[in-house]
C-alpha cells in the first residue's frame, strides 16, 4: 500500500497539534455513567441485553446524550460475544446523525468518535486499509493517544512495523510529554501494540 498521502495527513496533524494538550473525551457530567457502561461491557459475565438496557436507561434518565448512547451500543454490537456487524453499522450511522444534530463545540470530537467506530468495524471485518483511513480521519479531528494507537495497531496488523516505528518516533519527538506518556501506557497494555514495546 502507498502510504505517502495518508502519512502526509497524519504527520501534518501531528506537527500542527504538537504543543496542544488533548482534552477529555467525555464531559464530566456524562463520565460517571459511561464508566458504569464500561464496567458492564468489560465484565466477565457480560450480558448484551442487560448492557443495552443499562445504556438506554442512562440515556432516558439524562445521564448520557444520544451521541454516547449510540457509541456505547456500537461497542456492544462489536463485542466478541455479539459480533453483529449490521447492528454496529446502524449504530455508528445513528451516532453520526446524533452528533450532527447536537452540533456545538464538541462536534469535531463527536465526529472523531464516529470515524473511530467506523475504523473499528472495518478493522474487525478485516478491511485494514479502510480502517487505517478512518483512524487517520479520527486523528485529524482529535489528536489522542487512542487514535494514534489505532493507527499503529493497524499498521502492525498490515505487517508494516517499520512504518509504525517511524510514526511512533515522530510522535515521541514532537508531541507533548503527557500525550507520549498516554501513548506509551497504551503500548505497554495493548496486545495489538506489543511489537512496539522496548
């Protein structure tokens, strides 16, 4: 694959954002509810029906907005015990619609989440080059360690360890210490990034 144009986009984003500190992904008002959802999804006795009901209840009670509701439902659909790609695609479409309807100052972050979810869906279905493009879009909208980690994981899955290491060197050399620390923590904990561990 020719990465020249894609890398130009990624590196332009890295260079332009080199001294900005990433903001939190979820506002404080919704963070507690999303942590509850995260615990349910990561539970050893994960129950998709129960988790969907929890997400819908939290939304109905006003603890999470529609964007986060559809985001969480997408994660449930992609869970290894569910793997419902059609439902995941419907949820990411609904999330995009909700993000555009909501608008406001978080629009770009919300659309980055949409791009990330589309990338995850493509990645899980084995369309790695499509996933890489979506992850690059997410990074362009929102420079976070998670978005950079998704790009690195996809490059490794494509067998392009050299490209992944080059991008990692560029990030370490030009981005804030806090960003690099978050990225390193991700590399140290994510099995998909194990090849990049020192």
